[in-house]
C-alpha cells in the first residue's frame, strides 16, 4: 500500500519549472529540452556539409523520405485490414533522421537501431519487396519471415537491425564501434535510440566504455517526446536535454532539430567525422515527432497527446513538406516533378505489398533455421516451436 501511494506521487510529479533553464544554459552552454523549447527553422544550407550537395542528391533525399512514408502507409492499410499481423511501429513524421544519416555514411560506417526500424532499412538501400514481405511474415522477407517489423537486417548494407529490447542495441552498437577500431577501419558506428531508451541502465554503461576506450560511435537519440504513452517530462528526472547526460562521461553532446535535413546533416556530419578521424564518441539528441501511436496496437494514441499538438507538428514541422519547400525555393525541383516522384513511390509501395501478399509462407521444416533457440531446458513447446498457439 505504501509503495503504491509513493509511486502515485512520483508519477504525477510536474517537470521542473522553467526558471531553472537559465541556470542549465549557463551550466551547459546549450539550448533547452523539447518540452519547453520549440524547434526552429534555422538555416543550415550554407554549412559545408550541405553546400556541396548536387541537385540530384537533394532530390534523391526527397525520394527516400517519400518511399519510407508510402511504404509505411501501405503497411498500415494491410494491417488495419487484418491481412498483416505482428508488431508495427511506424516512423511516419521521423523520416528525415534515417535519410539524413544514411546520406552521411561512407561505406565503412555501420548502423543499428531499435524496433522503429523501417525507415533506416529503406534509407540504407534495402528493397521495399524484402521489407514488405518480412512484414507479411513471408519466406521472401529479409529475415525469411521470422523477424517481422522489428527485425529488419542487412549486414551487407552495414545495417545491423532492428532490435526489440529497449536499449538492447546500445551495447551492440558499441561492439560495432569496437570492431571498427580493433580492425583499424576508418568508419564510425551510428546507434539510434529513443528518448525512453536513454533511461535504460545499459546505456550509461555504454557511454562510460565508449569514453574510456575512445570508441568511434555516435549515439543518436531520436527524441519524439514519448516512450509509449509516457511523455518525456514523466520519464526523465533531469529537466534538460537528454544528450547532456553524456557530459557526465566526458563525451561531446549536441542538440539538433531533426525536421530539416540541412540541420541534421550539419550537426551529425561533424560527429561522424570526429568518430572516424579521432575515434571519439558523441551523443546527438535529435528532436522529432511521430504522427501515429507507439505502435498500431496503441489504443491510447490520441489520449496522451492533444490533437493540437499533433497538428502543430504536422503543419509546422513535417520533414517532407519542409524539404519539398526547400527544394522548390532553391529551384531544384518543380511542383510537377514532386507529384511525379510521389506517384512513383506510391506505385513502388503498392507493388511491394502485392509481392509480400503473393509470396509463400516459410516452410514449416525451416522453423528452427536462422534463429537462436534454447538447447538446454528442452520443453515440448521448444521442440515444436508452438509456444503460443495450439493447432
Ligand atoms: C527492456 C524493455 N522494456 C520495456 C519494453 C516495452 N517497450 C517497448 S517500446 C517502449 C518505449 C520506448 O520508447 P523510446 O525509447 O522513446 O522509443 P520510441 O518508441 O519513441 O521510438 C517500451 C517501454 C521493451 N521492449 N524492452
Ligand atoms: Mg520516444
């Protein structure tokens, strides 16, 4: 009883009042966290990492963001019709982060992420067919239908998944960075995690080792303000940027608006370059927003956020609209060309869904292939692979 009463008191605790923010700024010399500061439309077009981009590259970024959004919209359609099952965590609204990051990869860099992984997979060059088939649980999927939405993998594209345990990818990412340093490869590891995952103990351990051993890793915190239905102010005791926790481990930390590709590239580019050239870790916190619920099974998706909040981000900070406007202003693209691009990506997503639906299921005799399973503590369920369903 006492414990329950205490936890109720804790969960209703308000965030620290804004008066502390000046002190924080003085302490850390940086900006403040997302629930007290709005993202901006600052201009990073002249940054060296952006100034050299060609028109073709800029249009390519738009195509990639559109591909991710159309792919996920198709997936949502079939999920809602009951044709697709399993988990489905959409990154709609967050597309710029995956595309901006992959645009900076140099062929030796490695990336790893959590379960909200479709965007990263497509951005590194995985095909829509193999990804969609995986969502349908088909044998033609990238993980042969055994991983589903949370476990897209493409090591040949330096993409190490797709992980369902919150924060579980952070030590794996550190292992990738260690391997790069050990083998003297001029690359960096980029490990994505959410604002909720920052609170997993293992992440603190990773920061300590990353700094102690000077490993070439960039932890990118995709701060969308919520971990499932829990808002940031209810999950983080420290009422400042999450990235600043890195300062406690003598690691460079930076805050970034993730809505504009120019800003993302301008902040992430130097962190990745530092990792490659000096084998130094960094933490970059990227402000972003997801339009849909935590997953498609989030029954409370519209209860813990106001419709006004969702609309605000859609209207003011949609990464695709922002990039389209940027390219229109630069005369890099016309409205007609955008419409054509959009149609092409929609058609590609539709064709991928057809491919997934028409693909065969994995054969029953392959159920134990390509997976880890217990060899001790043998049970009947373990022998037959039927843990959840009877015939
Ligand atoms: C160790 C562990 N604890 C809890 C869960 C259940 N869970 C899945 S996602 C999630 C929220 C994580 O939020 P965040 O890190 O902000 O990522 P986002 O979903 O916003 O991308 C939780 C608690 C889990 N998968 N693993
Ligand atoms: Mg989150």
